[in-house]
C-alpha cells in the first residue's frame, strides 16, 4: 500500500461550497520523527466515515503542509 498517495489530493477553499470532501487530520511528534494521518469523509458537512491511523513519511507530511501554506523545517538530528 502506498501511504504517500494522499499528497496527490488537492486542497479546497475552506469557504467554498462543497457537497462531499475528505479531511485529513495529522498527528506528529515534536521532531517530526513519527507522523500519522487519519481521514474523514464528509457529505453535506456531516462525517460519514473515518479511516484508521496510517503511518506516513516525514517528507510526505512536509509536502502536504506546504500545499496549504505551512512551511515545516525539520530539525537537524546532529544538533
């Protein structure tokens, strides 16, 4: 299973009218060494279903955050 497929999703304007969408909720450690995502499917602003928790790569979390304007700087492990 390719856990990086979510990076291909396209963010939508929060205020746009939409009948159905997928929300990703991210969980990560302070140093970003452990990253996870859970998805919820909504129809007409009502949660219909949710996934389990998926492990994701730090690089994929950084790419997903960048899509919505959040820039993450990974701390250097040698410091």
